[in-house]
C-alpha cells in the first residue's frame, strides 16, 4: 500500500525523500524494497519487477542516508549495525552493506557503507484465521515451514495478534516479528511480551523465568542451541509456535537436527507454506506423529 511506502521514505534525508516521493503511484502500492547504492540509480522492487529513478547516488548521499536512518545517532545503533540492519519506525528495516571491522575475531561494526536496502513492512491481517478456525484450542504446538518470502513471519504476527488475551512471549531474534522501535512494537502482536534480539535459547529461558508465558513464539529454528532451548520449553510446559526454513517437506525432513527437534514433542503439526509466489498460502498440514 502507498501509505507504507510514504512511511519508510520519511526516514530519509529531505533531498532523497523528495526524489522518492515522485515515484509513480502504481509502484508505491506494490513496492517491497528500495535499493540505494553508491554510483547507481535508486531502484524499487515491485511485483517482482524493478523500477529505476533517474537519480545516481554519491558516497556523501549514502553516508547522509545512513546517518538519517540511525536518527543521527550511529553509536546508539551499534548492536543492530553488527547484525547488518536497522529497524525503523513503522517496522521497516534498513539492511546495510559495507566494510566489516573485526576485533579479536568478532564483528564490532560495519563502516564505509556502500549499499542500503530498505525493506517495506506490511502486516497482513487474517492470514492465520484458517489455522485458528481449524485447530481451535489445539494449534499451539505448531511448526510453520516454508522457503524465504513464503509468509512464515507474517503468519507468526497474525497468530500473536489473535492470542492477545493469552500470556504470550515473543523471542524476536531478528527483530522481524514485533519490530520494536524505541521499545514499542511496530507490528500489532496483541499484548505479547517481546524479547528483542535475544538468541532463542536466552530468550526462552528469560521468558519462562520472568513472564510465565502460556505460549512462546519464535522464528527460524535450526540448530543444536535451538534444540536445547526447545527442550527447556517442553520441560516447562510452555506451548511453542515457531517457524523453520524448508523448500519442501521431503528435503526438510532430511535434516538431522530437524528430526531431532521433532522428537522432543514440542510440535504436533507441521504447516507447509507454498512459496514466495503465494505468500501465506497453505500447501499442507502434516501430523508430526506420522513422520517420526
């Protein structure tokens, strides 16, 4: 929608904002990303097509854009910069590309920013309705699986909103579910308590220890640390709703760690999404008990 496009470009310096404001309405309505690169024209991804604005960005302009999205306080965004992106008001995200700076083999910052990718956030309401209607009270032990851009995180947002009268903790490891900005969720996730940028293990432990949740929501489970966190969740009797990457069920189940996670009894059903061309569309729902 056009309003989301206007919302994200308000984070930019006035000169760049005024240029982007001239973008045709049909592009604004379907825009997904705005790419800003030194020495290149501004381009906008919309409906899987690229629209170019007749503006080539300079090094100085990219530097000014970077300062603006940091609200002219780069130091206060150090932790986000180390993760490669900055969460903006409205739940939008600015991905950054530049030169890595390491100290003692640890990434401490990114300097000489050369590219910025503005990802436009759009919350879609109602996508979880079929799940909630079909599962009623028993949808909580749910693992949502799909390839990138298939709508996994969008599903989580809508599930969280629909659980607004329950005790819910969100482990927002990548800052995409609630998208906190200055402590305020930019997405409507009901009354959930949000543990922003915690890793899943620490987030789950903190949530159980401090918030006594009935449900924990998290995204992109995949490794040994996630397995241990999930066991903690199961042991505490907390209901888990999560996502994982998988292009199809057959390939997904070949992963040793995934099979190990499924044996914890944390999940009773797997919901497979179709893919990026049909975001949030359900391909199949499979009982975990039939797979292991």
